[in-house]
C-alpha cells in the first residue's frame, strides 16, 4: 500500500514539474531551468513506468513487492 502512495505522489510531482516548467517558460524564465524541469519530470514518469508495466510473464515489479 505504501508503494502505491509513493508512485502516486511521484506522478503528481512530475505533472507539477511540467506545469511549473510551462509557466516558467511563458514568463521568459531561464531556458536551462525549464529544460531541466522537463527532463526531471520525464525521468520520474519513466521510473513509475518501470515499476508498473508488467514483464513478459505478466507481473509488474510493484506486484512482486507484496510477496
């Protein structure tokens, strides 16, 4: 149950980073910071995908934690 909470918070943080990067970009903020925020959000979403996408046997790594 705690893993689900952590993954949910990570997805929310990734979306917040994307929204923050967009707002910063629209205000003319530093392009490097905007780029880094987008990259961080993509890395966070990739980590969530690694944990929840099942392998060829049909089991996701997050499901193996409860065993």
